[in-house]
């Protein structure tokens, strides 16, 4: 973790260091170039910050359950995943190198993604078919990550308003995870419907997930320039690659195995919406704005 | 562009340096799991008794079920694969009742003692490792079996003679026939008949009846003798026992016993609801003593008069492992050094729904399988199986 934080600090430092040295080296070149504005429009460094919200969906692979059915079909015990139902969020910094319509972006950030699933179990009376109990465990998960995405963006149009397409990859490191279980049901054992709901229980779940995860990103957005500030709005889809459930700790680190819970193999996909702004790192002056 | 390439290479190198975790995310499904064996019938209730690992790596689970067919719980067996997945069941509840809580392994075969629901005679049930139904052998007319133990290829059985109000100790071969039988009076009157019968029908306190033999020495039984729930040592030759460790009527006594060496034992006792664990204790096997004098190491976290399982498991050195369940509804395992009697580890299992211990066994991969009962939704009694990894077991034992 400490290494990752150092890394997050180091990356912008590398960029800035490169920028400072670049300006120093190129002073002579620009002295020979009368058209600084034209050169500026071709190549630029941007730094800014952004934030937004996301909705995630867990996609199950291999299924697991702590419940083994003795007299009914095990498939009834499979979890039901509810996609894009809980809001998450993200915030971070944006470091972009722009060159002739293409932008190369590193956007290290902190993000929270949430997903939920539920299990429903039913018990029936042999003696009185009206007697039954239905029990539903709804389990929501909140995963906190530090994520390092690398994106390549292409501006479809040039000018003050610039729509763009982007694609990239990410690596994320799990900081913390929690799991909240809500138990609710309908007790008809007394011959009438008696709904009940227990208090939610929240437990730590960091060990239930792998610490590192990767994925790919695709999206679109637009920028709008006002003075030296470029405002950015984008929507992106993240597709998780690989299983984020920790196979080794599926049972041993899960305090909720006592209610039959066991994490499936899952990949996590999400849709994010971000707004932010970036500032040019070169040639900020009264005479030359970022974009005309 | 050269600068960008340089920076990107630097970034890739830094990512490796920062230790991006792309480690393998796979696990052996047999090394660790939790399984709750559920029945969707509202009235169904299961009482787990004991577990053994079979040669195929799977598990054979003995339990009992309450049915309308008898006042006594019926024998019920479950066979699982090595990952704890349900393979098949054998429901003997219509024909065999009151199974004892000990699966015996004799010559690589498994046996369990149960009772005929009509004649009340003890029968030896052969358990097929594959989960198929085995043979049922009468045990020489012995009735009301209470506790079983093993001496090599022989089966030691404690039972109850209701007519004569006697505790009966007998030694049987796997053919069921008794080679030794000795009776001991529980005392005139019917004061202690009721708790014994309630033990059979599971309508009262479940008493820790045991039977066994000291290595190369006396036989012992933990049961009623002379008005008291006592640990009795006998050579099964003389009418009077050689030694007696008396309890307190049926309110106190030994709850678990494991001979270690000579007159040293690992013991647990109960006394009016309190529980005491004594991993290394010297008992007078040739005279009369009382469990009141043995009291030490109270374990107030355990339920009242806690049922306790006790086994020797090999860690870095032999360990005495006690298993029971706590007042807050968890299974607990305590490991003690056999030579020193010092605590080497504790492990709790279960959360949310209440869990109670039934039995445990070490597994061929160095782990442990822990069998218990849980109450789904706080009401449906079901069997639960925890498989601990070798690493977790090592943490407990060492």
C-alpha cells in the first residue's frame, strides 16, 4: 500500500519533472520558432482534477454456496445479482499529454464501487401447506480502491467544444471492503402472513476480495474550454478482467458462512460519469490562452 | 514523442516496482469450506453426532432425525465428497433409533451403534464408506445402548437395564456377540431412571455417557453408578469397581475423558451448570474420589453443562483438543499441549446463526473437519460442516 501511494505521488512528479526539463531544453527551439501559438495547439500537457459517480454490476462466473440441499435442487440457492443498483463514487487527478488530436491520460483516483446480491430460501410444512417461511438475505458490498487508469482519447472535433472517444486499461488496488446483510422474510407459520426484517449487520470483507484487479475502459465525453480552463464531462464503462473474489478466503475469512454465504467468482463492471477540469501546463499567459 | 515513450516505460517499471498484485487466485475446493445441509421441510430437524473422513477424501456424517414414527430420534447418515458436497443420504429413522455419538473404525470399516425401536436392543450398524447401506448386526440382546468405545478390534458398550436398574458394561466383537458382560447397580428406586429415559427421548438433559479402556488396563464407563453420575473403573471381572470418581447426582460429573498415560487423563467436568477443563490430571483409578476435588480452569463462556468432545490430534507434538459451544452461539476448539497441559490455541466457528459442536476429526491434508448443528433463521436445526485448512489447523494446534 505504501508503495502504491508513493507511486501515485511519483507519477505526477515524473510528468512535471519531464515538463520542466522539456521547457528548459526547448527554450532555444522556440526562440527559433516564431509561431509559438501553432506549436501550442499541437502539443500540450494538462493537469486537473475530477470526480463523479458510478454504478457497478457483479457478473458471476463459477457459483458457490454454503448451503447444500438435501431434498431440493441446489440451483434454487443461487444468488440473484442486482446490477447497477447502488451508487458509488470516485475522485482523483488527471494528467494528460495532448498531441495532434490524441490525448494520453493517467487519472489516479480513489473510487468506491458497490454491488448487491440476494438469496431467498423457503421452508414448507408437510403437514399444513399454508405454513411456510420465506427468508431473504440481501447482501450489499462496498469496495474501496485506488485505481490507476491509462486512457487514450481521440478528439473528434477541434475547437472550444470537443467531443471525444476514449479507451484504456486500469489497475486497481483494494483498500477496504465491507459487507452489509439485511435479513427479511415472511413468516406464515402461524397461518397468516407475518413479514419481518432484522437489523442490518455490517462486517469487514477486505479478505474476501483480491487486492489487485485489472480491466479495460471504453467511453466518450466532451470538453469545453473557457479561458485557460478545460472542463471535461465523460461517461465510461469499465469491464473487469478476472475474478475479484479471493478464492482462498472464500470460506475461511467469511464470517457469514454461518448463514450459508460464499462468494461466487465474480468480475466487476461499472459505468462511471465524471466531471472535472484541467489546466494547461505550458504558455499560460495573457497573450496566449489554452485554446483560441 | 521520445519523452512520452520514456515516461511510459518508466510508468510500466514503476507499476511493477509498486507490486501490482496479479498473483494466482485459485484454491483447492477441498481445503476449506463450510456446508449447511438444508432440508426445506418445515418440521425437519437434524442432530449431527459424529464425522469421519473416508478413503476417497469425502466424509461420512452420522446424525439423527426426530420423526413421528418413534419417541426416539432415528439414525440418519450423509455421505459427502471431499469438498463437502452432498452425495447421498441413508435415512434409517424408521428402523433404527438412538444412534450413539461415536463412529468406530475397526479394520478400515466403520461402525455405529444404534437401537431397534421395537425390541430396544442394541445393534451394530456397518457404515459403508461410499455411503451405501451396510449390515445391521444385533448385539447379543443388550438393550438401551448409552455409550461406546473401542479396544482394538473390540467394541466396548455401556447400556442400561431398565428392569433391574443397572448399568451394563459389555465387550463385543464386530459379529455383535458379547465376550464380557458386567452389571453395576444405579441404586434402588427410580430417581435416576427418569434422566436416563429422557436422555434417550431427548426430552431432558443430554448426559455424557462414555465407555472405554485404559491402554492395557482397566475398562471405564461414565454413567450412573450407586445414585451418582460417576466415572467408574472396572476390570469387568469383579462385581465391585476398582475405582470411582463420583459426580453430583446427575448435576455434576465428568463430561469428557481421554486417557493419556498411566493415571494421567485429559478431562472435562460439569458441576451445576459450570464447566471445567483439565487437560492433564491424575485420577485415582483404584479408589474413590470426587469430581468436586478435580475442579480447576472454569470455562464460563461455555453453555451450561456443556457437551464436550475431546480428542488427541497430532500437531508439532500431540495436542489435546477440546470442542464445545459457547453461550453466544459459536463452536469453540481449544488445543492444549499433551505433555504440559498448556493452552496452545483457540478457534471459534460460526457467526450470525447459532452453532453447536457435534464432533471433529483431523483430515488427511493436515486440516480438520468440524461437524456441528446450526439453526437457520434461528429455528431450523441443520447439520453444518466446517473444513479448516492445514494452515488454520496448525494455527490452532501450535
